[in-house]
C-alpha cells in the first residue's frame, strides 16, 4: 500500500496537494527531474509525482530516495492513458498546428502535455485516503525549473510558493490559471480558428490550482470535448490552447490572473488565500451628519496618562459605486476631508465595548499655505499619537504639499480647542526618487534610552525592506525622514504592504511560545479589481523595533474596499475600526486566537 508523505508540521495539515510528472521527459533530461525534486524538497510542499519506472530507477541509482513530502507513483502512458492510445492509433489522421517549432513541437511532445488531465484524475483517487485534510490541488509542471534562473526572483517565488502552500484556508470555489492574453470572445468556430494553427497564450500551461470539485468539473469538461474536438478538426493542439477554446465554448468560470513564463506564474490573486476573520461582534456608531460628507476610517489612541480613549474619524465628500467608480459632491471633483474627534467610553456592560460620547468637528489651522487646484485638499488618513505629553497627528496631504506632491504633515491635535495646528511638512528620505505620493507613514513613540522621561519619534516607512526612520533637519533647513535601519524581507508579498494602524503594546498569553514585550499593529495590501480589493495582516515587532512575526492575510466582512487605521486590544480582545467602500464605518471585535501570529520573519 502506498504510504502518505509525513507532513513537516503536524499542526498545519496540508490543504493543497501538488501534482506533477516527468513521463514526458527523455532519459537524458534526468537533470531536470533532479532540479525539480530538489526545489520541491526545499519548499517542503506535498506533491504526487508520476514517474516512469526507468526514471525512478535512475533516481535510485544516483541516491535520490523517497522524500517526506514527495509521493512517487510509477506510470506508463502507453499502458495507462486512454488519450495516448487513441491519439497514437489515429496518428495518421491527426495533424499538427501549421505554425509551430517543428523540432520541439512533435506529435509526442504536444500529446504529452495533454496527459496531465488523466494524471490529475489518478491523483484525485489517491488524495482522500492519503491527505484527508486536503481541499485543493494544483498542477506544477517539471518544466517550471526552466524558468527559475537561480536569482533573487527565483528565491522570492520559492518563499512565496512555500508560504502559499502552508495556508490553512483557500477560497472554497476557485479555478486559478495564470496567462498572458485576454479571453477569446466570439463563436466556438471563431475560437477554434484562433487556437488550431499557432500558440495562443491565454494560459501559460505550467501551473494552475483549484478546489477539488472545480478541478474535477474542469477535467470532466476536458474529457467530454477533447475527443470530439479531434474528430471535428483533426488537429492536435497544445493543451493550453485547448483550454482557451474550452473556456470559450463552455462558459466555465476561470479565476484568471496575469502571469507569464517566469516567477509571475505563482502570484495568483490574494482573493484565493485570504481568510475571513471570525468576528466576535460589531457595532456602528451614531455619527453626526455633515451635509455632502460621509464618515469613513477612524484612528484610535489610548491616552495612558489621562486614561482616555480617543478617536479621529475622517469624513469625505465622495461615494464609491460597487464597480469602483466615484461620485464627487464637489463640482470640480475635488476630494475634501473633514476630521471629527470623539472620546470613547468603555462600557462595562455587557462586554467592555468602546462607544463615542461626543462628536466634534476639528478645525484645520495648519499654518501652511493650502492649494485647492489638485485632486484633493485638507489632511487625509490622520493617525493620532501622543509624544512628550502632546497629542499629535501624522497625515498625508496634497493640498498642503509642495509642487502638487502628496506629502506627510505632522502637527498638534488639540482636543480641548478642537484645532489641528502647527503643521510641518516632512520631506521624503530621498528626493531624487519618485516620491510624489507619500502615504501611510506609521508613527512609533519610544522613550529615549539616555533620557527615559523624554520621547522620540520613529517612523515605519516601507515594508520591503522594512525601513525605519527618524525625522531630521537637513542642510536646506527642511525636516526630512532619515532611514536609520532596514530589515530585508524574503517573502515578496511585503513589496505590496502598506502601513495601516499605529502599533500598540502587546504581551503574549502564557500559552504562547514567546515571551517579552512587543508592539502589534495592522498593515494592508491591495490589488486592482473593480473595485480594489484590500487584505490585512498583523505584524509584531519587539521592543527594539525588530520584526518578529506576522499573521496570514485576512479580511473583515468581505473582500473589497475595507480600510483599517484604528486598532487596540481591550481585555485580550482585538478591536478594529474599519471603513467599507470609504464609508460605512464599523467597530469590529475579534478574539486573538482568530488571527494567529504564525509566520516568522
């Protein structure tokens, strides 16, 4: 009986199983099999690998034995494949595409690409008894090693695929294919003419993934139509060309994403693996009405000295439609912002919930000349923080920025007089780079090592690498962010990360595997859809601002325009303030166990 590979971490059951094969390779290409298996072993991903007996013997001869995460299945297509037998028996009546590489694209080579469908069917029979926790599967072609050049992009792709494969959640219904070209439109005959004579790169062919049911349905569609296609057109086209035709004639929903024959193959939409947060409870606040303005995101601060819970809520003068288009209330489509301060009361009944007790519109008296000729005015996405006994803000602004740049403004946030004052523009770390749009700088206030009664401000600036800076005065008497340290990131997802909330003190629970004092906050990244999709993660730093752990990506209510710049912990319960579609603010609470910090830097 075939035994399943031993999982590397028994606490993280395999949700996705990979399938691959070397049956289409010549014996002289054994090096390619070796490179592929070494890559798989490095990633520690579970894979079912179909292999000819003679190739298996070659591997054993050179000392490559079974691996904990690789399940070898011996397979001979001449004996086991119905499609192979059919095509070989009818070879005299089946032609090949006229525009092809005649040396490479032989009858046997093109046919070998089609065999993956029967291999996937075979693999599905093995998966339930051997991988009972598996919900999804993926085809990963041996030829992917040809596009992995051993450079930084290869290493990034390796880290990402390993991280992706360890996800405890995948979209329940998904069939994700990378590709280069748009979907074929028109009649089935038009689609056939498009694919029968030359390569059509709607799909790349080397990699795709889906849930078990969707893959089964796709394989059934393939089996239903491949024989009739051959009988109708008498041309054996590439398997990925056939998928493009099949998509056109069947209407099958494909979660297509743009990828080429390089590392971009593996970077499917985060929709596929972002999990829904288990929400403990939520509530909407009775915000005041400001004509033609809508409340959206809110920044939170706990004033430790005065024991007060403070909230700044941004109001905007536009409306986002479900398709991502904007309606502006200003005749010149100028985005305007108002900021509303609230003090929150911690209700002891029933469950320590923070609720506003007042609403005050803040006055902007920044002290910087303002322009109203760009796309927006005012200060946007305020984060409030306290430093040396003064409540302050950090925000981005085009209206106050120089030369139509979106720049960072730092100033005072006076809740007693309802004034936002003493604003100062902070210049980018490097004015030579394209720094025309600075946003999402995250303030971290810490005591000075030599003067514990004085605070100093650090800025979390970028996330790949993680860059941490301090504000200095440069030779031109401008205040500028200077990067003082950086930490390289191996996971390429961090190139998309942006700051969200301020970071708050956090101590692990006794059952956690780490001890000490840490800082915890929310970050986000997004993808262009209609409308844009946002994904969130928690990141933990130690007391010296060294990154320690991070969570897997999650969403709050639904994947879409969810923005979160407010976060705290009350009695070991996470509290988030989010906006939905840049409006409809909501206070959400979740148990800490619902967002495990399971990924190490």
